[in-house]
C-alpha cells in the first residue's frame, strides 16, 4: 500500500483528508513543515499533499528543503491551497510541485490526482533505473577494458565495488558519517567505484606492465592517473550532469591514493579533507591489490593483507574505516573469493 503524507496546519482539514484517503492508502499526518521533514527522514513517503499557507515554515519553504535533500528530492508533491491564483500556481510549479488541489477537497478528484501522479512517478523511477543500469553497464565495461591491459586484474573493479558496499554498510551500522553517508550516497559510491582507475587509460603499458619496481620517473607518471581520471570524469559529467554517481566517481578517481596523514597523492590532502568516498575506496583498493596476483608479485594471504591495513590506521587510512574493515573479517574473505 502506498504511503501518503498529508501536511496541513488546519487540524480539521488534516483529519478530513486523512479520513478520505485512509481506505486506499497508508496515511501519515503532519501539522507543520518541520514535522513533515522529520517524518520524511524516518520513512520516505510515496507522495506528499502539502498545504501552502502554514505559519513558521510555509509550503514553499518546506518543498525547498525537501528538494535540497538527495534522498527526499524526488518525492512528488501536490500543493493544497485555499487561495488558488495564477501567481501562486506559477511559483509552485517553478519550485517543483507536481500539481495543485484547491481546498476544500473533493474525494474523487483527490484520489484521481494522487493515482495519476503515483503512476507517473512509477514510470519515471522505472525509466531512471533503466538509464542507470545502462550507464553502469557501459561504465563497468569501460573500466574492465582498462583493467584488462593487465591480465591479472580483470575482476579488480567488481571486487572493489563489493568491498566499498560492505565497508559503507558497516559504517552506517556503526552510525558513522551520518550526514554524508546515507543509503543513496552509498549506492552512488558503489556505482562509482569501478571508475576509480579510469585515468590508467593514459598510462603507458611499459609502466603498467613492468614486472619490476618503478623508478622515480615512472612512478611520477603512474601517479598522474588520478588527475587524468578526474579530468575524464569531469568531461563525462559535463555531457551527462543527471548521472549523479559521476560526482562521486570524480572524487574517488582523484582521491583514492591520498593518505590520511597527508603524505599521499596527487594533492597531499589529509584527514577529512579527503572525500569520504575516496577514504573508503582507498581501503578497498589496497586490500584487493594486496590479495590479488599482480605482474610484479604474488598475492598475499587475507591475514597478511589485513595486518598491513591495520598497521595503516590513521596513517594511510581513516581509522574509523579501518575499524569497519576489521569488523568484516570473514565476510571480506568470502567476497575476495567470489567470482563474477
């Protein structure tokens, strides 16, 4: 059953609309914009009926705050108003409202409008998922093509994406980084992770496939893949700005070789200056690099790799993410063995 949130400071109107919809929907009631925002954070409704004329925070301000939240911004909103005029309607549509309904509300019209916008929202979400799946498939294929220049790292991009998802989920369970790590943020990070080394497309095979240690000049050239990747994804963003996961991909490409103590590259960022997605990716990327066979060495055991990660706490890596990594010990072993 679809959940409808009704927001109105007039208690009589609020109860009336709630009663009208109760037979067809799971209805939540809020008597202020602030209360509505709080309810939305706890349980995302499928549609919001929002009164315009409310004290303290009117409908326009409430809608503005909803649209600023990535998780809540796509909820369809229908304005309720007792003063229906052209100026108000234009302002409402410009602010992102889907429709207007004049109070007092007639039940059949109300249900018809709600069903219309719920169906439209369903098709919109379906279309967005289809586009996202296509975009992910293209991005993953591109990333795998780059990785296949080194035959030993063919599944690296898929495994590191899994590790990012596992680490992010564990951090959420520990209630860490709650302002910047929601379910939506984590989904974007997982989708972005395969593109972390996209800049390697511009690095010479002579360097990528060298079986010996890189000299200083070669290592300097290798380090450029972070900034090259950032630039490539920036161009992708300019062409497809609605693909929000690319914002995370850009940050990850540029920052996954930064160190928590500031001794990494390319910019020498330290601590929380490094984007959270880059800090998570750093742990995932290094762990997979350690346990996987490479052209220049055999892969380590899980326990040996874990020891190196733990030793890098608050030096190479954010200690909070290292702690989450340690919590996932057995799950990481299983994920490392999983094949695509």
